[in-house]
C-alpha cells in the first residue's frame, strides 16, 4: 500500500491479461471511518486485503466500498473483499445500483464476447454479480466521510453510472476510468457507454482545479499540470461525437 497524501493511500492493481483496477483508501485513519474506492478484478481481492492489514488498518475500520463504476475489472473481487470485511457497505451510482440489485450484468461485462470469455476463464456463473447497494449516489452530494469531504460527480460516458470523487481542499480527483495519465481516456464502446456524454463529462471535470489525479489504472499523477483535463478533452473531442 502506498501513501499518496494525508488521508489517501492506494493499492496498485495487478494487471494480467485483463486489467485489475487500483484501490484507493480514503479517510483519516484515526477516524476509523475509511472507504475503499473500487475493488478490482476477479481473484484480486486477497492481496488487497492483505495490503490493508499489513498497513496496520483494522478491516473493521473500512465502513464502505464506493464504486466509481461497476465494470468487471473494478467489481470482480468485491465479494472476495467483503468476505474479509463483512461490515462494509456498498455505495454506487443509482444507474448502476439498480442493475446490480437485479443481477443485470450487462454493465459488469460490457459486451457479450467478453462475458463469455470471462465466465470461462474465471468459472463465473450468470447472476454472480448481484449485490444489494446500501447507498445510491446521484451526483452532486457531498460525502462527509473519514474526516474529509468528497463531492460526488456523475460522469457518464465510459459507463452510464460512472462517478468521480473530488476533494476540493487538496484538489484530488478520483475519476474512475474516465480520464487517465498521459492524456488517455476510458473506452466508450461498451454497454452503457456514450461518446458524447463522455465528452461532456470530461468538460465537466475540466472545470475543476486538480493537482492529484487518481485514475482507475496506470500511473497516478501528484502534480498535474494546470489545464490537463481540458487539454485531454480537446484532444479527444473529434472522436467523441
Ligand atoms: Zn471501466
Ligand atoms: Zn477499469
């Protein structure tokens, strides 16, 4: 587990032939009111729980897991983690909470070919990704958790119920798979994705002052240049119509 800044640390994803999302742990450890952001790929839960224990965090201090979105590489090991941290609630945007509760896995897998491949690879059963969601997020709410305030921003486009978390005092943005380092953005060809919504979401994020960018994959950036997201949006604009 790596320290990012006060109240934020992260466990790097361990990509295989399918990526495994990073997990961020947010909140002041002294508050014992910590949140995990995302879980990761199927089979990638154990090392993350181990990293949390090794960092001296009691699993019971983790009160919730907040999903930036519910693709397999983010939610695949949710059940594995919750087995070790049974008290943790699940929070997700309402547009992905609804299908999760109904066992509608179209967002989880994104496309039929991928579903078939993953079900075979991991021995996953249809309906395995059915979860009760304890809090449905809408976007616009301020979450006072772990002694910090995080604004929820609905950023559809990569998936219908994608959210970003933004901590204004330290200008920290956790955008899921919408924008990455190196001027990269998330794919927009999967179920529930929409290129023009992705463009609007990037424009929305471009309005924020961001110093620390903590995406779902690849490098994290702790000294983001001013205008980075708007430049990324501009670069991708012609493809996002
Ligand atoms: Zn994704
Ligand atoms: Zn991802």
